[in-house]
RNA sequence: GCCCGGGUGGCGAAAUCGGCAGACGCAACGGACUUAAAAUCCGUUUUUCCGUAAGGAGAGUGUGGGUUCAAGUCCCACCCCGGGCACCA
C-alpha cells in the first residue's frame, strides 16, 4: 500500500455505516459470572434535545467517549449509555411561538441530534436509549411520586409563584427577566400563592451534607462539594419564643446569636408571616403586599431595607423587656421561622435597618480584650464577652449560648435548634410538557393518588398553546375529568406537571434496565452497575441536578429499590466552551459555533481531537478556530506515515538502512515513553491535551528517523500508534487498523503496554548551577552516582572559572536531576 | 459581602512531588521543493543589553514581601479576571 491522501469524509462515512450495521459493538456484556471482566459504568449527562448539538456537548461527549474506549481497551466491561432529557419549557415555547406541538418538535429534535451524535462516532449502546418524555419512562416518575407520597415525602402546600397579569399565567423563573415577563418586558411580575407539590428533601438535608464528607470527598471536585454544602447551609442556633403583648400567640424567632438577646430592640417578621398578617391593619397589609412584590422585582444585592411597625409589642423572654414588632422586607419567610429578633449592635443588617427607622441600639457584647462600645458606629459581630445580660453577663459568647439554650429549654420558651438553608423542593409546574402529577382531587375524598395499575397518566395530545391562562392541561376536559378511584364521584385530575429535574434525578438507573415494564428497573441489574464509576458533565449542574439526584438515590434506597447511597463514585466537571469573545457561548451573544460545520470541513476525528487538545478538560475552553489546523495536520501526518510505511519493504534506500539500529532505538524509546505518558494521563488526570501533545512529539520523532527505521521497528510502531490514537480519533484508527491488515475494531484491542527498559533514556543532560544560576549542562549516563556528578560538574570547563578563588559552601546533587554548587 | 477557580510569550497552553520556565500547537518569519502558487518538509521565534560573528551577560510566570542551595510551584499581604451564592438571622 502506498501513501494516500487523508480523506476524512470517505473514511468517516464508511466506518459510520460499518458501526451502524453492528449494533452490538458498544454493548456492555450482560454476563455476570465472577470470571467476567470488571464493570465500568461511565455516564455523560444526557442532553436536552434542542435540535442541535453544540460545542459544549461535543466537549462533554468527546471526553466521556475517550474514557469509555480506553476502558474497553483496558479490558473492562463498559456500560456507556445515552438518552434525552426531553421534557421542558423550550418545547412549549416553540409551541407558542411557532405553532409546533411539543411532542413533534421534541421527537424530531431527538432524531436530528442522534444523527449528529452518530456522525461524531460516539460509542453509545443505542439499545439503552431513553427519552424522558415517553410514557414508558415518565410512568416511573409517577410511580416514584406515589411511593414518596405514601411516605409523606411528597406533599402539598401553598407557595408563591411568578404571575404575569398580562398573560394571566404562571411564569418559570427563567421567564422572568429583570422582574418582568419575558413576553411583556414592561409588565412587572407579581407573586401569587398557589397550592403546590413539594418533595421533602429537607428530611435528607443532614445526610446529604454528611455524605459530602464521608462518601464523596476525593471522588467529586472540591468546588462542587463546597457549593453543595453552602446550598444545604446547615446552621446551628436557637429558637426562642417572644410572647405578643395582649395575645396568647407567640412569635418564634431563629437566631445563631442568642448570646446577644439582651441587645434585641425589636422583633421583625417577614411581610408574609401569618402573625404579621393577623396583627396588621388594612394599611399595614397593603404595605406588606407592596414589600413582597417589590422584593421580587429588585435584582439581587440591591434590596433597600424597608419595613413598618405593626403597632404591637413583644416580650423578650430573658429580660422581660417590651420591644416593638415590625415587618421587614429583608426577613425571609422561608428561612428559619420567618421571624427574627433585631440586635442592631451586633448584626450588620439589623444595624442598617434600625438606624434607618430610629430603633434604639444597645450593645451587650464587648471584645475579649476591650470595653463595651456604648455608641457603636457599626455593628460588632465578632464573638466576645456578654455584658448587661442579667445572670448571663460576663460569659464568653459560646458559653452564653449554651447556658441560655439550656435556660430556654428548662423554662419552655425555646431550645437549641438547627436550621438549613436548603428548602423543600417545589416540583409543581403549571406547564404542559412534563410528567403529569398522578393525583386526583375528589370533592368527597379530597386528595386521592392514582392507583398504580392506572399508570401512566398520559399527556393528552390535543392541547391548545396560547401562553395564557392556567396550566394548559386544566383546559383539556378529557384529561381533567375522571372518576374518583375511591368513591367513584366526578373528580378532577391534578393539572400540574413535574419539574424536569425529577426526570433527570434517576435516569442513569433506568439505563441499566431501560425496557422494564413492571418496575422502574430491576434491582439486580442496578446492583451490577452502581455506583456509577464516572459521571461527567458541566459544572453548571453542580447544585440542582447533582443534589436532587443524590436525594433520589437516598429515597430509592430507603424504598428498598437499591442498596447504594450515592449515585456516582466519581464526578468530573468539564469547563465551559467560551465564544471567541471570552464569554459563554449563547445564542443571544451570537458567538455560537455549530459543530456540524466543523465536522463537514475537517471531519469528526479532527473536531474531537481539537476540543481535547485545546486545554485541560476541567478548564474553560476559549474557542479559537484558527488553531484547528494543528490537530488536522497531525492526523494527516499520522495518516501518511502509517499508509506509506505499512508495507514498505523493497525500497532500496530503506534496505540499505536496515542496520541502522540507532534510529530504531530512538524511535522505540519515544514510542514507549509515549505509551507511558498517555496511559498515565488516562489513569490520573485526563489531561488529554498533554496526551495528544505527546503523540505529536512521537510523530515528530518518527518523521525525523523515518528513512532509517527497520521493518521490525515499524511493525511495532505502526499498530501501537494506531491504538494510542483510538480513544481520541476512532474513525482514522479503525481505518488504519484495517489497512495494517488487522481485524476487529481498534477500540477492542488490548491497550498498548510500555516496556520501561525500552523507554529509559541512556544519556541525560544534567543542569549545573552555581549559586542557583544555570551555568552549564553535563551529559551523563542515567543513574550516574552522586560522587561522580560532583566531580564532573566541578571539572566542567564552564564551571571551573566560576569556582576559582571561591570556597564551596555547599554542594547539592540530585541524581538524574541537577547539580547546584553554592560558593562564597 | 462570602465561598470557589484562575492570572505564564503575539495567541491556546505545558511544567504531575520545590529542581533546566515556555513541551505541544496556532500565528508570523526564513529556507528547501515548484515555472509559480498551494500543499509538504526543514528551521527561527520570551525579552533586554554587549558582540561583525561564534558567543556572552542580565531580566522574566499579576504586584510587594518572606522561606529555601533552589519558587510558576510553599507562606503572608495586596491587585485584577471568571464562576457560584448573596440580606440565610
């Protein structure tokens, strides 16, 4: 075979067809006897089927694919599935804006994206493909919902939603832009209270937090863990009851600084607090409503503190003091108890609020080594020593907190308490394109779950999408009208659908048993594959998806469905792909690059190599298309080298060089060093940019000595180069493999082994420093002993003059590394 | 404000455990090949100064200090950029 031209289209289309003809190619081995290969379960976060693959996907899936192929070559039994996160708002927006049915739109997008993925050559087992919008998947969302309802983990309560008065509809958070509706940019969004469904994730808050330390540390990126810990936001403090003067009701406040309670000069309620609503007159209620709506419209960080007195008073249970009760916009209803005691002397926010409204400031904590500041200009928030605190005076903050908690408990007006920042997960969406919540509202029996045998509750197809009014499902009588399963009375279905994060919270379990019609999955099938060995996705999901799926795992464990407590042993978060302007690629910025264009021009192999070569995968990747020539030229060089050397025998020049063992030695040494380098990159840190750089170095070396390489050396070099390339550029690898006369897919060959002896350099260049400055280099055999290095370094022609007339104070010799002579 | 990342040539980046800073690639320039161009192959490319040259001397990883024989790497303080959270009591 002679050198030929690298024609990516011809090669890649040929292999795409061959692979498609063999669907078992990327199938995991179902056999589970002890002698079988060890399992490896690698999952990349499944995409939302927008219709087009974007560069972020290409990056994510190229990383995962390289890993999957490598693990196959290392002899593992690899499960590498893919699916579609197919429910969601964009489908509905498309319906409103372009009059396309969400289901048709979604299904055709899936077909389109699947085509693109096949073109990229990703090694997925398509037999496991799932789409969350199909009833055979979402029925198990409903089934899990019912199980959670049975256990009290799914419940209903009133909650605020964004409401656009113009559309007369509920808006998702992402449809609210600067406090206004996405379709009416001058209409402020209002807050309305609706009965909605929640998952009791707070029940698992402690375990979710604890396992970030006990189970995930080491396997998950530290920054993801720290984001989750902040999100869970565990906080130790006290709950204290303030009696309301002239009422039997009490206001319960949460504070982390009960030691400052003698400095409390008012109690502040969230405007929506039920007690506030009871205490306020009509004018006060109007003010409260104003505070609530205004808060939503203000961007984060710019809320100006506002509030009003209720005209009522509360009694400090420690001091017996009478303090005014206020409402304040900075007090959050859904954190703690929705009420605080304001201690302006020792809390910045309270200081701010109280100075605005002329509420007194009283210091009760002094610095450990200072005096009490009676007229503070700012809040003193550090721990210190209590003063003016009755019987608790003179104690360090920590002791005061403990004693005061004990006191409150003994007297029955309070206790030590732990509060979490994380809230129960609101799963109701007033939307069409999601999983119907399997509940029935019966006028007689109340809330009745849909019996399991009636699942799935399927989405009706004929629905009008006006973008107005309540949930679209509520307008479909055939869907809504149903007999109560308990008493048979005319009833209404729940018209809300589930948050799409429900779909993605357990999809990787379904992959293990994707066509099961009698359960979400077979427990034994899951036990075989879980936990996921490697989960890969964007850091954008660091909190929501990754905490919800951890929650689901714990719930499913407690339901007896699975035995693992965490879904993924290892998590890898890749960086974003940035546009040429350095900001995230987005349609609105117009800096999006379509992978398909690039694949057309350069081929999928080049495209994959390009995204992996640009930089380390966990870092954000700036998009500089002009550098794509590098990876492309590299593949061309590999192609030419392998094709023209595959059968080279009768070349006179070459025959003459047959004895040239130096070239062989150098080439083989580089080959084995490269195998070692690429293997280490896979095993330790996935810096594929350096793996590919190493392959490029190898090619450069091979070109240099090409004419002198022996047949024997080439017979070792050519197949190994091909195999080293296989995880990154599967098309060219399979083609070259075939051209080398081999059979079977390249990614199923054993991964090349390196020979440490062959990889070893025999001569080393050792830098010689004088006083830390590089002055000379000596060439020595590897392993030259310390004494010998000392002698050689001092004898060097460049070093000697520098030593003349000086005394050697110190001689540092690191064998095979460097010599440093310290002179005086 | 708090919590994470990060700052290295004209550009993307390497430097994995404190040991030769700039591997690999892009762009640029030069050479070979060619009637010519493209492609390809080979070479140069951090920077300043001295030298006709071979070569030599110095500086250099955001800034300022420190530890060390030796610092991009460790410590302290600060500046800038990106991301997350943001009145969480």
